C-alpha cells in the first residue's frame, strides 16, 4: 500500500498550470497583444490593490514638501516628503542638474537596505559603506543627475526602519514582512503600496516645469527592481525601465520561490507569470539585468522567464526595445550595462518624437 501524502511536483504543476492563468499573454499578433495588454494591465492594477488604496484616501490629496536645497556643485540636492496617503510621509532625495531644462526624470527605488535612499545619492556613514557604494555602483541617483536627469531617490515602503509596527519577533521579524502581513490583512499588497508611492511621485515630478514627462526612467536593484517592474507595468508614463538583480520566475519547476515574501501578490499565478508582468511594459524600453553570480536567482530560472518576455516583445513588434544582460558579479548594479542602454533609449525616444512632430 502506498503511503498517503502529497506528490509535490504534481500538486504544484496543477495549481500553477499556465493554461488556467486568466491573463497570461497568448497573443500571436500585434492586435491581439494590444487587446491583451489593455485588459491585463487593469486586472494587475486591481490585483495588487491600487484601487483599494485609492478608495481609502477620503479627502486626502497627495502632496510634496521640500526642505532647503544644498549646492552640490553641478547639481542641487533636497530632502523631500511625499504625503501619498493620510498618515503616510515617504522621504526622498531630489537631485536637480544645473542648467536649462526640461530634463528627463529618473526614479530610483531601493531594495532591502535601511536608508537605501541615502545610498542612492552617495551618502555613507562608514568607510565600509562608501567602498560598497563605489564597488557596486549604488549611487545611481548621482550617476543620473550627472547625466542630466532630475533624479528622485525615494524610500521604499517596508525597507525603511520602523515603518510599521513589527510582528513582535514572529515569522522573521523583518520590516518588509511586517508591511506584507498588515497589507494582506487589509486586502492590500506591499507591492501595491510601493507602486502607489512611485506613481504619486511621478504625478508630482511630471508636473514640474523642469521635467520632460516624455522621458521617464525607473531603475532599481533587488526589491527596488521588483517595484520598478510592477510600476512600469502598471504606469505607461515610464518610458524606460531597468529592473536590476530582481527578475526571475516566481516559482521554479521544483516549487522553489526565489523572491522575498514581501513581493508576494496573492493570486498572481492565477493572473499570469512574471514575464506577463514584464510584457505589459512593451513596446516601451526594458533592460533586465541579472548578476551571473547572484545566489538569489538561478540562471536557469532567469533564462526561462526572459524567454517569455522575448516572445511578448516579438509579438508587440518591439524586439529591439527589450534587452537582457548578465553582469559579471553578484547582487548589485552594473552601470556599464545600464547607462549605454538608457542613452540609446533616450536617442530613440527623441528620434520618434521628432518624426511624430514632422508628420
């Protein structure tokens, strides 16, 4: 007699069967792709809870307050606060190049690092941290402003200390897990809150006279890369998306989950797969970067997810706007891969804008 139990692979294969995913991209033509994208984007926005967050605002209107600017030589730096919801103030750094605008704008959400917004603007509290910033290209907002971007480096909800009451030592005792638990109890998701904050920052940034709203970059590493992916999928104002060391299948064929708990979206695999999320960015510019030695994300699973993105971009007739690269290292930024892609994307956007104006 066979010992009763669970055939794990058969069980997972059944509950994660792609044929049952309501919004998996099965389009085989441009028209089919466009039809899929419209309905899938709306469904994903609902799934991560953006509508629930919006309905909870009451009379609140998101606002931004800025402190005095510091002169950093070729640019200015200001500390700001985004009041994205009642009782929620999200700190961020604003870096603005000197000279004539309007400038392209870049948003740089950070990952699992307390005070990660400081890291992105090259602020350190120890020589060890300074060396890590330099070694792993982590001062991305400074890199951006020196290339002529208005750069915004916000705190990512759940990754800053004391953002929410803790889960009293249970289940890992992590700020991001505390955020997730509270979100799930309220019918929200941590990803949804992060996307909401980025969208509200984008509302404010795109209304500034020194910002060109047609040139919007979003780039983040690790958890910041996941936030970048979902935000760009949900918000078509993002014209260039660069998620770094964050892209991988949600679940491997063996049932292994490689992302942090806080990236969990309940029911996402009934909606589609991670490459369907990325496919919502098409035909806009998307560079996915992974580290060849990143222990968090197996190359085999990364390649499997990337294959799905390539197929969707091909269907969207935008293959040239999707690139995947491996950096020769671990869980970090790779500026030598990122900025050439971004510069080519900006050139393409300018060229298409000129063509449209002359038509």
